[in-house]
């Protein structure tokens, strides 16, 4: 018997990335799961997802879906404001849960998710898909080659061409991807020191008004369209010492225009270096060995290729496989989600207090 799958959330991101990836993963000669039910508050979205992606039934009430359907695992894809309580309900109903990144808005929420996961024995996977993205998987493989040596210095950058909408928190909701990627390559963080600057000018306090209006059922795009707001134009520079003793730095900003270097990761070992640039190209050099170079045969119009390349297909396949095999996920778990939000909390504290902050200081908070 293959796992019986449910899905909560039928919005734009779910419909363009996660649903199609699940469909691709399930399209082989032998299906890996049974697509039982999908759910959204808006009937039209739920019915559209049901028909387009092949679910047996559609719901507008997740409680009804959990009560009526015997589900083994449930995907939850929506704003981080909504996911913690839903993931807890799913795990308490006896199913494994997948949540998008970030898993929650606060440390208290993500720790409660972790507690319920341990209490119920159900795992909760977090959608840090870059761990399955081909350039980063290949870069990590280079760091594990003989002669590369211990990964010792890490540097990365991630910029956005467009300023960030105020209904999301840029550090928590976006930079979290690269905090997790840092841990994927280098292990746990011991302490951070961070600097912050802002070019966001909002003297009228429009963004505070937007956030005050945003309840759990808000259509974010419509809210922004109908009300004055100021996109976030900010920059963060985060330096890190890892528990291994190694060091790293990450540059995150929303200030760039027409850049070809939006995303870059470089890992330097004792005998080698590897760079993944623009989320495509991998270049590696190890002492006394031939240079390493890889780039995808990327067809920009091929969405199936993009979903594999970005890591979405890999992460949903792993979620289903772990459920089927009755084991913990090999992807980012809720423990990784907690660790990520602890680093972000330490970054905030470092910025506020102008000092180095150990993760142990927020672990006990």
C-alpha cells in the first residue's frame, strides 16, 4: 500500500511548485502515493487543484478532511502565520506533516511543533528545498572528495532584484533558506554577529497599518493593491562561528538591480574550494586534481526540469518515501526548523544589542 496523501493550501506557490512536483514524483510506472484529498478555504481553488492534479476529493474545511480521510501524510503550504497550528493538528491526527519554509513566525511556535512531533511520533518536514537542488548537492559532493579537506570558510550571498512586500518578514521568511543552507554545508552555528541597514523610508507608518490589517484570511496581494505600502529595502551582513570552529559570512539584501550574481555559495577547505553561482554553475578546485565544472542543460521553458533542478521534486519525493518506509525524513526536519529560527533570533538580538550572540542564549529563551 502506498501512502495516502492530503494537501492543505491551494494558492499560487502550492499550485506552481509543490503540487506539480508531487505530480511529477507520482508519475512513474508505479505511483509512490495515493492523492486522496486537497483543501482550501476558497472552494474554487480547492476544486481547481483537485481536477488539475488528480486528487479524489476537495474540501474547504481541513478539520473535516482530517476526520473523514485516513491520511498518512499531509502537505501544508501557506503563510507561516497559519502553518504551526495546522501541522500540530495533522500530527495529532496521526499523519506526518510537511510545512513550507519558514515553519513558523516565532521560536515558541516552532518549538511547540517540535514538541508535538516528538509526543506523537510523527515527523514534520520543512520545505528547505535547496538541500535537494542539484547545484548544491553537487557542491556538497565536491566538499566530500578526497583532498578537499575540512570545509573551513563559508561565504554566501542572496539578493532580490525587487524590494520585499511588508506582509512578509524578509529575514525570517526568505533569508531562512540560506541560514538552512549554511547549516547543510557547515553544521550547527555556535554564535553570530550581525549588522543591518535599511533604505526603507516609511515616515507615515504605512507598513505598520498593513500588518495591523492582515488577519489570517487576508488575500495578501489584494491587501497590498488596495492600501499604501512601502516595500522593504534592507541589507543584512551575518558572520558566524560554527560549533566545529569553522567560520562563515552571509550577505542578504533587497537592494540590487539587474544583477547576474543574485545567489552564490563558496566553501573553502584545507585543500580545495567549490563555488555554486547563480543557482546554476558549480566550479571546484582541489589541489593536484583536475578542475571541476558543471552546468545544467537548462531549458528555461521546461518547468519539469526547473522543479527537479530547484529541489522541489526531491523534497516531496523524500517526504513520501520516509512516510512509506516508516522512518524519519532525510530532508530538513522540524529540528532543523527550530535550529534555523534560533539562528535568526540570535541575528536579531545581535543587531539590537550590537554584540556577538551565542545560539545558547536563545536556545534557553
